């Protein structure tokens, strides 16, 4: 399958992991804008500035007819796939694409109106947020499928043998997360760093417990990345997110339902090393065998193939 893959080039997004996985089994040519230094600074991403790369076909005016003119002679796309990176850009003349058109929308639970308008231009919509599937269908978008985030084994697998921290967290901060991290820090050796890629994997691996608090009940990338790191994940319930479709509480990870339970569970599993490490191992095994981006690409290709006849 030849895929014309369009996304805004940002080194730490789902799109980069999908591209890498797609190249193992598909022909891929990339298109889209490159994140500017100004936006890197606004998003607190300057740490990955040196990792920014241009895509194969740069974004000029968003005219798909012009994009098609830049494809290699004899190479035609079977699929145009737009992947949401949080940085939307206009596309014109979509009818020039004589192939299936699909989009993969990430945080539809926090940007639904924008995503709904965008989804109307595509034959197939993949949603990372499980409840968004029914939300789109209720608005008349028919071909919507749930494709959650995943892990990249080459990057996110266990990086360190020594556990330096009781509790670790890597990610963006918001008031609720800051409050919980401060409270954890009063009780345990807690470490927080906003870092990315290899350094993120290192911090996760060095933590006995990885703390997670999803935003508005989403199933975030951190769940899969933390599990792949070989550390025990302690995460909020995120009811309806699909978390418990994949992972069993107290077997693959540990779920807390309120603030007091968070502290009680952290204390319990820090005192019971064997139980904690067994859960960490089971979670890692499950993530690396069933929840990689290669698994997600296989699911996407299988769905897409049904529309090709």
C-alpha cells in the first residue's frame, strides 16, 4: 500500500511513530509543514529542536494538486492519511486525490468541534479517543474507528536497571497534576521532568512507579510508554477511555480512583517490591506484544483494505 502521509513535523508526536511503523510494510511519502522555533518555544519543546526534520514534500500552499505534481514518476497513493499533531493547516483541492482519504484525530475530547469540521472531508476517520467514535457518528460521520496510542519498543523499552526514584512523572503540567505531584513529593522520593524521547524513556525506567493523571479522561500516550519502560504504572481510572479493554487492574497496571487511594496504593507497592515488579513485568510484556505502533498500523491497514474492495 502506498501512503501519502501528511502531518506537521514535530519530533514528539504520534505521527512520527506511525510513519516509522508504516515504513516497515508500506510505501510512504511524507508531506506537511515543519514546526517553527516560535511554536517550539510556545509549546515548551525547545529541548527537541535539533530533532526537527523537514518532510519529503514541504507544505507550500496546501493545494493537493501541487503536492501530487511533486510525487515521483510512477508513484501514486492508495491512501492519503492526515495525522493530527495539534498544529492544523489548510488543505485545498482534496478532490484531486484519486484515492481513499483518511485522518487520524488525537485529542477529539478537547477539540471536538474543530475535529468534526475537519472529519467531514475524509472517507475514514480514526479517533484516538474512544468516546469520540460515537460522538462523530452521532453527528453523521459514518466510518469512524478507534485507534488508540501505543508504544515504540525501540525507544520506550526498559532503559535502566537501577531504580533511582520511588515515583516518576514525565509530561506537561496542569494544576491537578502539579497538586498530586506535590502531595506525592511530601510522601515519597518523587521526580518530575519535562523531557522527551530517549531521556523520557530513561526517567520512566528509573522510576519504581510511574504516575499518570489523564486530561479529561483520555487514554494518553504515557500509559503505553510507561508500561513499555518496565516500571509499574499507577494511573487514574479514566472511565470509558478503553484503558480496561486492554489492561487488567493489579495485573498489568494499578488504577487509583481518588486522591487518597493514589497515596495508599503508592505506599503499598513501594513496600511490596515483588508484587510491584511482577505487575511491571506483566504490563511491559502486554504493551510490547500487543500495543506497539506496528500493531496499530496493522489495524489501520486492515480497516482501510475493506474500503478498497
